[in-house]
C-alpha cells in the first residue's frame, strides 16, 4: 500500500530535521497521490533535483512505493536550470509537490525515506 503523498512529505521533512537540515514544502500538490520533486539547494547557486523515477526503477527498488531519479543530466545544476525545469513540470502537472532542502553537502536522504 502506498502512503499518501502528504504523509510521505511530512516523514521526509522530519528525516531532514533529524539530520539537522532545513527542508520546506515550496509547493503543495495533490494530497493523495501527487508527484514529488525534491530540490537540494547547495547554497552556492547550484542545486540537485530529484523526481519520480521511471517505472523500471520501481521494480528495481524491491517493492518500494516511491523511487527517485535525477531529473537533470548535470547535477548539481545551476539554480536557473532547476527553476526552468520545475516551471515546465508545474505547467504539465499542476498537482506536483516541490520540497526544497538546503544542504551544502548535497545530502538528500531519499534512500532512507521510502514508502
């Protein structure tokens, strides 16, 4: 059974907090099943961006309900490139969530929080 997106995001933000990293919901999407994009701001003008992985990755993730993949080929990418990508995604699907995390080391914790 897949967790509702709102619950998954809350758990993810709690994990960030436990690790001493600041994370916020920048855009709230569909409560039940909105896609989640996680932006890791490195605080130097660059960011990493992770979004829903292709279906093949779900099978490789051994039953995990959520799997993430890099959204941009170049990571970290310039903040402007990340913003452009997210703007296109919002136009395509207005139900997406955007979670923003600030960490100079680029840690994302996506391997810890699944479900």
